[in-house]
């Protein structure tokens, strides 16, 4: 048995998310089908993050085991061959030790969210950003974002269907930068609650629109209705995952 670690890029627009479901194609189902077509083995592919429908990835980390050992580059090329015309690509593949786990070995996850703030509708990047036509106050959003950093009870920012055992999370890094009409939100933490990033972005954008949200009051309320809207999935990207050591 040989374990492989892969880095994935995908466009989540027409996918139901990471996890296999009867409702349509998922990242996991496309990968597992490609592996089966390549070597005839039925495997389960595990990821660093279970992204929702419509969410994209720049370098999602995943792993799987093959009974028959193959060259890592051969595995990558074969998977990409069978993923041709699919919205998923394998950027890199390497062999790792059996104790590596893309989810449980992960020490940090990094996401970014892109808002296009202009009056004209978005055409070219329609499914890859959140178009907000109302002028946003960047400074107000930055002040709100600063209060999100640290260890908090994020109940007000979690989805009702979130299955995490505890709402307590530590947000290590938040950044909001503007590049022309694009406003980029960046978040880093060991782990996130379901919809946490999208709910934080939605709240910050509403603050940018002038809504008098107080982040401390939202935390204290411990109620989803106390925070802002859930930002659309289209603007969210899984950027990368960190691991304590490079595993040979």
C-alpha cells in the first residue's frame, strides 16, 4: 500500500462541493473516478477541507492509497488525462508516509475571498467573485476584521447545519486589501466552522455598507441571526494548507 499526496486546483461553479453526493458531480467523485479509470482501484480520497458547492481551490491538499505502487508523476499525468474537460486538475503528486493525513495532519488552512466593488456588473468573472455595486468603506471593514482575530466562540458565524463539536476557534490571520475594484479578504486558522469564512465576509461587507454591527456584540449573542448575511460561494477560494513537517 502506498500513500499519495496531491495538490488540486478546481473551479467549483458546476460542482456540488468536495464530498460525494447523489445530487451531482463533486471534486471527490471526479478524482476517485479518474483513479479507477487509471488503475482499476476503488479508493477514497481525503482532503484538507470539505469545500461547499461553488467554492474554488488554488491548491487543495488531498491524499489516497493505492495497492499497487506507481511513480508519483505517472499518477499525476494519468489522473489529469482522465480529468480532461473536468473542472479539476492535479498540480503535483508525491509519495508520503502512511501517517500523513491531509485533514488531520494539517496545522493551518488559508482561504481568500474576492469581492468586486463597482457599479457595472461582472461578466468575465461572474462565478468567481462576489459583485457588490454599493461603495464599501474599507477602513470600517478593516476595523471590524481586527476584532475577529484570536480565540472566540464563533457560534454567530457558523451555519445551522455545522457538525463541529465546538464553536470555539482561533483565527490567526485576517487581511483586507484593495487592488483597484477588487477587495481581497484573507483568513488563516487551523480549522474553520461550516460557512464561517462566508459569514464573516458577509458581515464585514455589510459593515462596509454602513450597517452598525459590533463584532463584540455579535460574539456575545452566540446566535447566527446576530451576524450578517452569508457571502456567495462564488468568491471563496481554498488557497493552501500547512503541515508541521515535510513528510517523506
